[in-house]
């Protein structure tokens, strides 16, 4: 009898989950996450970092197995996952789970889609694999959440939990689609544990390598499943063992109950937050607070000073070094800047309130925005600390030239459990993203196909032509 380990429990759920047997809420949520992820990947093709990865994969050749967005011909599944995962995470527009503070779909969906194309799986099988992969990713991420510190231990160690946990979740999904069974899926997870990686220093001081992380996670996931199918094995105690994943990444401090409690009965997937704005999730409530100031009649020229109160742990991401956050050199750096988020809200943004067009190199260097950003300070707020990381709240206090003070509190994230996006809003986000990359009518065809994935006999038709 196989040892009852954490990876065994996950593998048993994966092997037992049948296409079409998911709870309705999980199924509905998973469809929308596939839709959202594809829209983001389509939109991100023109970034320099995207071109680098697309060009790299196009040069590799290999068996035509799966679709890599931006590459003319089908490529090996692991390389398709590399491209699509990189693109899906590149706009900082992908979904977020709280309080683990990781982005599950950008790694798991591309891994599952590539594996599904490689084997000619049905849409229902793809949805089941994505759902279990997301659940795996989230639960392993939550095992590293420290409720006393109110923060992720992965994050405290400088590790990108999104990439690290995404590799494991993606491997489970890919293993399901390859029909590996309980033993094989457990091995695939164990193999992927030796491939998981990612550091987050780029959040602080720049560099575009973070965009690659979800692509690398998806690539590792598909590779792990394919190697397992060929006979490679992983340790049964890959997660909790003396020299296992949790020891290596978390120094042995983890909560096994987060992995196993309610597994298969209580699903985290429907509670994953959608992102309404294409920026680091910590900045979203600052955008909303500044937009409320604008609705009250405040204009950028009226502002003498702005104090943004946020949870203390997020300051290093969106408020430090303050001189960099007040003068982001690129639109990408602006996505991680609380001072820039104030400008988006006060000047007014597109889309659902902030669009990709609001985060450009030109706007980051715009003199009027730079003038406003120079007046913004970012401080720890005890009210926000008490809520974080279940939400990413902000309290914005503006001192105006006429002597008035305006304060706006936004204590819950739009797109989350307390302020959810509607299906129509998620659809609009997809239409904005995919519509910028596809010919007229093609975005709507893809949207309809994803929302009817349950009835699709062969996933290979989804992204064709």
C-alpha cells in the first residue's frame, strides 16, 4: 500500500476527478479563468520580453504538438507552455489568490492547455485538469502562509510563490491530461518540485525576468509530466520530506492542513480574485481611492500632498525605493508604483477603470504625472495591516491647495469576494485584450468556444487557426 503523503493525497484527488464532475461554481470559475488567461496572453505578444521568448521558441523546432501564441507553427508542448505562460503573466493583469498572494492561472492554464493539445483532450478534461491544478497551486501556496506574520513565507525568503507553486499545480494538471493515474501524477508532482524556481527582486529594482516565471513554471510542469510518462519518478515525500520541497523553500515551516483539509470538498478556485487593472495587485485599491477623489471633483492641480496608507508588508513592492516609485522609468515599473497608481485614478483610466494604455513609458515620464507623483508618500496604516493579506486595502489622504483634506478608504479589492467582477466585466476585459490582437470577430469566436469548453471534443480546435 502506498504511503499516505501530501503528494499522494493530491494525486488521488487528481486521478479521481472526472471531466464534467466538478461543482458548478468551480466549473464556472474555471471557464472564466481560461478565458481571462488567453486574453492576457494574446494581448502581451508585442512586449519586447514576449518577442524574446517567442523568437527563442520559434528557433527551436521540434514536434508540432501545441499552439504557442505568436509562433506560426505548432511547437513541442513544453515550449508552447513556456510562451503562453510568459505572455499570460507579462501584463501583471492575471488573477490573484489571497492570502497566499500568488497568481495561479498564468502558470497552470498554459501548462494544461499545452498538454491537452498534445494528447487531443476534450474541453471537459481540460477544465477538470485546470481546476485541480489551480487547487493544488493555491493549497501549496497556503501551506507557506504565516498567519502570525500575515504574510507568505515564500515572499519573505525572496521566492516567487506564483512560479514555484505554479510548477507543481501545472504538473498535476498535465499529469491528469496524460492519463498518468495516481502513481504517475504523484511522481510528476515530485519531479516538478525539483524544477520549481523564481526570485522576486525584479519587483523592487527592475528587470523583466519576472514575466518569464509563469512560462518557466508551465514549461517545467509539462516537462515533468512527459518525463514521468517515460518512466522518470519523483520521491513520494517530495513535499514534506526531510529534504523535500517545504524544507528547501520554507526551512520546514509549513502547514500541512492547508494542503489536505477539505481537499476535494472545499474548493479555493471560485475565490481567486480577478484583476480589473493591469498593475501589481497591491496598487489596485490606490487606483480606486484616487478615482473616488476625482469623482468628488478633485483634480491633479488641486493637490498639495497625498499620503497613501497601505499594509506595511507591501511598501517594499509599491513604495520603495520611493525615489524610483515617484519616477518610474518605464510603464512596467509604473505597474509597481503606488504614486503612479494615484495618477491613474486622478487623471482617469480606461477599460474597467485602468487599462494597459494607462501604463506606457510615455505616461510614466509625463511631466504632469511626475509632478503629482513627487507629492505622494507611502506609509504603513494600522487599519490596512489588520486586513492584509485577505484584501490589499488603501487609505488615501489628500491635502489640497485650498486647505481642505480629503480621505478615501478602500478596504476591499474590486474583483475579489467582497467586490466581485461580473461575468460581463470579465468578458469585457477579455474582449479588450483579445480584440487588440485578433481580427474582427475572431475574439468573439474564441470567447464563445471557451465558454462552451464542456462540449468541445478536441481542444486542438480551440486556438485554430
